[in-house]
């Protein structure tokens, strides 16, 4: 399930980025988090016992 993972960004690298670049990273991470939350919900539904 490994997709194109972004490079790991350490604090020194992040300090060198422009504000616009940091905002773009934050937006991309927020989108990824929402996708992961949706997938967790799907998996919880699939694996929950049927009552």
C-alpha cells in the first residue's frame, strides 16, 4: 500500500522553506489525514462484528 511517500522533513530543512511551501505541506498533510481517517472508518466497519 506504499504510495509515493514524501521525503522526511527534519526541522532544519523546514526552517529553510518559504511560508508558501510550508502552507502547501500543511494542506497536503491535512488531505492525507482526512483520507486516512476515512480508510480507518471503512476498515472498522468491515471488521466490526455483525449484530
